[in-house]
């Protein structure tokens, strides 16, 4: 590995991405005038479909889970034979997440059939596709995802596909790496190229980084003013200054240029809070499906009219580390005769695939030097393993520059080979 070619380090001056604050980039992403021009939904031949992968859940899940007893996904199809690309969403995100939608438009315009998939950590995937409904063990999540991909293909036998590609962002990028590794033995798709966008290297490091953001000390917050109230006050004043309310995807960028803009500490808290909601969703859903009784009493009767708010509030007290400790590790130990937590950390991170990733020319990584999910040594690991298949951008935070024109062009160039 020491002889690996060096990564493609993009220097800040030639890159031109305007947001140098990683928190700001993560939240506001790219200014609208620096994004590529993409087709509207009206110009895309697309539909949502559903798969009945775990029919037994129709009887075991509460009535108010009726919407997620089948797994939905979105397919955008060309009117001719074309390559098909699968896109895996990030932590807790559904197939219709904003980044999935953006990537769909980018690849569809470039001539691909596109399939958008929910994250294995989304409550719909956990309910309708996951065998154990306890995401966090990357190999298990990849096997569940692989079955979903095979079922998608089986549902469209007449779709003319020339070859298969794979990508994912954030946690979805880690999932994509494990799915690609699985495909080397299963040979169902023989992916031609696989692109990992801002993956966590060590899943535990990334989780802890994000969990810590919620503990940030924020000026203006005390026992009488919560973070949410502070945010609401700022947004209210911002809209009063503008004179109208316009909730579009340019809002956060414009908001950050106004005098109401968030401080670093407030942005950190916002990112951490968003992640905490995802963690609570995962902990709540996993506990409910498996009847573990950690959040919801096992025999508590849940009907369509039941309020789940008290249980969700309890789930919010459990961060991602708590979910891993209380639900993932006990299940993993029961199935593997009790190995150490260090072994689990290695098994669920890119470390587990280091030799495969180093030797596979079809897999590349695009990452940001200032990504808030990376820890000490993570970039060094990526350099060593991927060599010149790592493109490292100086700015962009966590996935904030994916919709920047320069990044979009680089993604398309990679897939076109």
C-alpha cells in the first residue's frame, strides 16, 4: 500500500467553492447560481414502486405503520437501453431525500436509468426490508440492500439495462462499499463503477463527532430559551426583513448572508440536532419492531389512534452511541458469541474492506478535507487505500458541495470512465 499513487488534492484557489466554513457548507450547500442546470421533474419519466419483502410484518407491526409495510423506491427510466445507477441515501433518509433527488436529476440528464433507495437506517427500510430491523452492522445492512436491488430488477424485467453502477452519500456511501464487496461473490450486478461520496471511515468516530455537536454551548440559550425557540426567532426576523416567506432550497444560503445568520455554535447545534432526530427515529423503530421494551413497553397496545409522542421524546434522550450500546451490540454479541466492541467497530467501518478497496480499480471516493464526520487519521487511511482514486476537496463540509458544478462534472466524468 505504501507505493500507492497520490490522491487528487484540489487546491482552494482553483476549486472556487465559496463557503469555507464547514458548518455553513453542510447546512446551506451551494449558492443556487453555482449549481448545474438540471431537468425538472416534469421532464423525467419516473414513478414510485413498492416491494413486499417482509410480508410477515403486515401482521406484527402496529396499525399506524401501514404506510411502511411495503418498501417504496423511485425509478427514472430512459426510453432506450442505458446503464442503470443505484443511489443509496444517507443516515435515516428516505429514497426521496433532497440529495437523492439532486443526484437522480444529474445522472438522468447524463443518460442513466436511476433507482433511488432509502437508507437501511430509515424507518421505512427498517420496517419493510430489514431482517433484524437493527441497522448499524454494515454487512447485514448490505445484504438487506442487495436483496432490495435484486427485487427492483426483478420487478422491471423489460427495462433495457446495459450495465450497472452504484453510488451513495454519507452513510449510504459506506453501504455502497459493502454492497460492492458482496457483489464480488454474488455476481448479480457486476458493478462497472462505484462512487463513495463523503463516507464515514470509522463509523464510531463519525457518530461521536455528530453526537458531540448537540452538546455545544450556544450563546442565547438558557433555561428559558431553547435552541428551537432561538431558531424560530431568527427565522421570523429574517422573513420580516424580507417581507415575504419563501421556503425554497436557496433559503439557507440566503439566510446565512443576512444579519440573522447563525453562529458556528448554532450551526453545529443544528447539524447535531438533525442527527439526533435520525438517531431517535432509528432507536424508536428498532425497539418497536423487535419488542425490546427499552423505549416502548413490550405489551403496550398501539393502535392507529395511539400517540407515539411520549415514546419519541424518550427516544430523543438516546443518542446514536446509546442506540449502538443498548440495541446493536447486544444483538451482535448474541449472534457472534460475544466479541469485543473493538471488533465490531472494525467490522462496520471501511477498515474491514481495506484490502478489497485498495485492489479494486472500479471504486473511487470523493471527500472534503473539512468534513465534520472525519476524525484523526481518516484522510490518511483514504489516501493509503485509494491512492489516485481519492479526490479530496478543500471545502464543502459534509456533503455541502455535492451540488456544486465542479463536483457534478467530476462525478459524471468518473462514471463515463
